[in-house]
C-alpha cells in the first residue's frame, strides 16, 4: 500500500534520529545542519519567482549547553510527532508548547522557540508542518463559487461539498491541511479565482452574486492569508490552470499581502515553492485608482511612508508598474480601502470596478 504524507514525513524524521544516533555511537558530538535563517541568506529566485534560502548553513551541535538543549527538544518533538501520526491525532502549535511542560529539561521557555523548531524540521525534511500533524492557531479562510471538493471528514469518510450550493453565505471553510490526501478537487466551472483581503468586501461580492455573474471562485484571504489559504490558491492555479487575482486595499501593508501570495514571505522562504503563486495578478486599489476613481482616502502615516520606501527596494516590487504606483502614492500622501468604492453605490464594485480591472487582464 502506498504510504501517505504523514508516514513519509515520519520516515524523514526517523532518518534524523538515526543520523544523530549513529554520530553518538561513533563517539562523535551529535549535530544537525540546516540553512541559515537570516535576511542575508534569503534571495528572490529569478527562475521560480519565489523567495528561497541561499547556500549558507548553520550547524546545531551539542558542543555547548544551549545546542545540547536544542537537540534534546528536537528529539522530544519528533517523538511527539511520531505518537500523533501513529495515533491519528493532531495538535496546535500552542498545545505543543504546553505539552513540553512535561518534558522536564527539554521544555520550551516560549512558544516562539517551539514554533521555530517546527520550522527547522520543515526546512530539514522538506515536509510541511501539517504533515507532522501540527496545526497553526490561525485557520484558513472561506471559499464561495462553483467548485466541488471532496474532503475527508473527521470520521475519515469522504464528503463532497459544492462551494456554492452546499454552503451558506459564509462559504466553505478551508481546512488547515489542503493536500490531496485530505482535499480533492472534483469539479469546477469558473474562469478565474478572486482572492479578497477584507471580510466586508468578500461579503459584498457574495451578496451581489459576483461569483455567478463573473464565473469566478471567491476566496477570502482574511487579511494576511494563512498557509492553507495560500496553498489552496496555488493548487487552484496549477491543477486547474485558473488565474489568481488578488483584490486588496490600497496601502503598503495590502501590497505585501499580494506579495506573500505571489512570491512568498521571508518567514516561510523554505516553503515558497509550496505556497507561492508567482503568476498571481494584483487588481487591488492602486494610487492611480485613487486619482482615476476619485476615491475617499486617508492620510499616509509615518509607518506607511517607511513601508512604501522599503518596497521600492524590495525585489518583489521590482517592476515599472509597482515603481510608478508606489511613487505616486508617496506623492499623493494618501491611501484608500476597498470599500471606498461604495462612494458610488453598493453595486459599483461588481458592476463597474472589477469588470474594468478584470478586462484589462484579458479575462
């Protein structure tokens, strides 16, 4: 029988344990090697278009007491993961932190320590923490549109759900694990996916029936999107060849939400190839929109200005489009929300703004 991702991930962890055991058996001080996780070892890979770690490595070794404690915690964490996989259980990252209270000398002092160690295991094994049965605190957002998923429910049985006919106004809730073993795409009828930053705008588009009018699948990003949301967007793009359009507010922080969908984030550089969709297009509010649509605005604050200036040197925004829009926003000194479009009525966003934006992309 073919092994599932959980079993394969567990085998990868066992290889780490075996390697450390062999080092000790040979009388060597045990150690683990992994990429250096700092800004100097992260680069935007031009070929794949996503963030990746460079060649710089660090070694976790038991030569010093802090390193020994880290390796001890690593062994405890891997044993805990083994137990969950074998018993078909899962744990949130927060639960993992509290469970370590029973690990004596191996307990974590902060949740940040346990979170980073879970990320280390992802980097070393090239598996997702979801494959280790570790769930994030944040959940995925929701989907509305004519697409049918087959999800393995909590009883282990497949259940088919159409994200238009079988859900309420809130939509289909994206599970924390959206890999094929958990979530299969059965059927769909849509021309593109619209990923929406805010809940208010998502609700507006749902109420206006935009998914039916525009033959689209609506995905609520819920602000900075969870990993499961970004992973699902990538699957919809790669497996169904659907364009991903990102609709956000017009400010530097929303621009970074788009960048995390398209190119990945520095924090998850080791997973960019799983999470990022480099072909994603931005159709959110721009500085040009503020001018062309005469939108209500707010004044940029000092942090906004600092973030915009940083984006001018960010390789993810190294295009003439972004250079022009960021410089214009700095010149205007103003930012705008998606819902500023309501100035022209509740139907304006679905009857005028989005059709114009989408048609510019040839969809």
